C-alpha cells in the first residue's frame, strides 16, 4: 500500500503490476485533474482492473517503467523471455504485461517495443497476431488487427498507445464566441496515452 507518491502515472502502473499494490495514492491529486495523460491513464487502469486483481500474486504479471538512462528490461513469463525496449526517451514509457494463457499476453502501456523469445530448447518464438482493443464490462473488444508494417512483419509488439488529437477534441469543447483560434492549427497536438493490446504467440 502506497499512501503517498508523485502524480507520475507510470509509477501507479509499476506499483500495481510489479509489486501487487492494493493502493497507490498520488499526493496533490487535485492538481492533476486537468492533466490529460494522467486522467486517461487512470481510465485505462479502471478498464483493466479486473485483470490486475486476477493476476496479482500469480507470478504471471510484470510491469516496466523507464527510469533514468534505462533503455530496456528483460524478464521471463512462462516459456518466453520478454524484452521490453523503451521508446521516445522524452516521453513516458511504462506498462503492464500479463501472461493470460500459454501463448497469449495482454499488454497495457505506451511507448514500448516488446520482443517475445522462446525459452524452449531448439524452438523459436513467433508472434501470430497483435490486436489493439479495449475492455468493456470485463469483455475484450478488439478494434484493430495490426499489420506487418506495424509489427515489423510480426516480429515485435510496438505498443505506442492510444493517440488523440488534442484534449480539446476529446472532451468536445464547443467553440465559443470570442475564441476564434480555439481550433486553429496552432492548438493541434497529438497526445499519446496507454493502450491495450492482445498478443498471440506460438513456438516452432
């Protein structure tokens, strides 16, 4: 139980996914209410809460969080060695990886490139499919099957997250009189937040 920490949202993912935390409480959370990444990241945590609860304490869940000059993290889940590369060093890189079946992983996070290597002698691990999606009422809803260009021909998962065109677009702010530049190109920016991915692997 972490009664007080920073509002760096990747720390919450790491606490829940790596250390089986039952509570993570950012200090001064009222100051983060208008931080789009913070709000959307907690939305995703709520979306996968049932999975986190199910796999805490099972040894089938790991988390990653880039700190300092780290460029990657290695660990093992089932018959696979998982190598997580941190992408976009000037942006947050964090996530939770859950081994939900012998050849199935759920990845929740952003700015990560992940390799799955077989640990079974004389076999090679492959990625069969990578789906981007979401959970609704604990049910998996696939939204997009990633193609070969997006997965380097099914060699890796590139989990860059869900991308939005400005916070204003998402909350559907109505353009008001007297604010002619509310939707000008100058206000446009892409905002990345954690995504949810299902990875189907196989060994041969």
